[in-house]
């Protein structure tokens, strides 16, 4: 077994959000010299008062020459009591980088994530990625909608239109922004009429706004609802086909996720 290669793969799995509990099986399969193998992993995520479960299958393959192994992709399936309502998607990994396990859950749950991508000339750019569950590509995978900077979604401006307590503190504001960019349902505190209310936000790049939910995850409104002392400014749904066409030559190559992601403490990942 190539020890250096094994350590590299373990590091990639950690940065992708799979922790270290796949390491033993990884080494076992590499020592066996298998040409291809899959490693299963299960993640558990909180959504309000309920828990969502995602099953993952991480794919590895051996190079045609030598003893090097590569992690190529993984399939994520958001479980449901009704199997027909389960949602699956394959996420490809380029040079060890890609959508993290938590981000994959967020996307399967319908939300968008913001990633650093590279174009054909290896120039970096930012884009929001969201699964299009209505269309599939030639491989049977759901297509991804991409909303580039030119599309006009300004996350900071969108959340700034709401009476969010955390926005008054630079560190808390940065945390809110980061959570929304990862596709999280971000908890925040609304201050209205001298009262504080726990709310959740969801980034909505397609309509260039954020969606607001109450503490029970009931959708309150989309865009900006008129608050006391503010003017109503409700964003409307729009399609920007021209912007998308201009970016049609982009490749889906993702930059490395935040290396400070928490390490999973067990095979079942709770977030």
C-alpha cells in the first residue's frame, strides 16, 4: 500500500466532511489491491425539531499504472419514509476538492450553496449551485443551476433588509453570511416592536433574496416583508438567461472547502 497516497486520501475525506471513520476500511481495500471500491457513510442533520438522514457511497478507483488510488465522486441520498420520495445526486470530486457532505445534504434539501469554481482558463469565479430536480443530464444525474456574480444576487444586501440582531456585530454577521453560503438554514434573531423572535434564513439566489422561516420551520415570507419603519421591498422572481449563457463555458471544478470544518466524531455524523 502506498502510505503517502493513503494519507492524502484520508485528508481529502476529512476536508469533504466524512471525518476519519472511513480510514480503516480505506486502508483495508487499498491493501487488497482492489481496482475499484465504495465506502458507505451515513450523516444525520438537524432541521428544526426533526432529523434528516443522508446515505453516502464514496467511490475510489486505482490508477491503471502504479498503486495510486483516487477518490472520484460520491453519491448522496436524502432518505424518506417513502422510498419514492428519496432524492439522490452524484457529486464529482476534482483534485480532491468538491461539495462537502453537509453541502450535499443542503442541496438535496433544495437549498443553494456558494462555491469557488474555475473556468477553462483556470481563472477563479464565484457561483451559487442549486440542484434542478426537474431535469436530468445524459448520465441520469440532476442538472445543476448556476447563478454567477453577474446574475445579481447580493447576499449581504438581501439580509441587510431584515431586522436581524446578529448583523450589528461584525463577527456574528460574518458567521451568518458563511452559514448561508454553505446552504445552511441559518438561525437568526429578528428584533421587531421591542421583541426578539428566533427565525431561520435560507439563501435564494434564483429570486435574488432570502426566505424567512419561523422557529417551527414554517415559511413566513420570501423577499422583504414590510417591517415597522421600513418600506416594503419585495424581490420578484426573475430569470437571467443572458447571464447564464455568457457563463456556459464554465467548468464545475471546485476549490477546497474550509479546512476548519469540524471533524466527525463517529461514523454517523450529527450536525
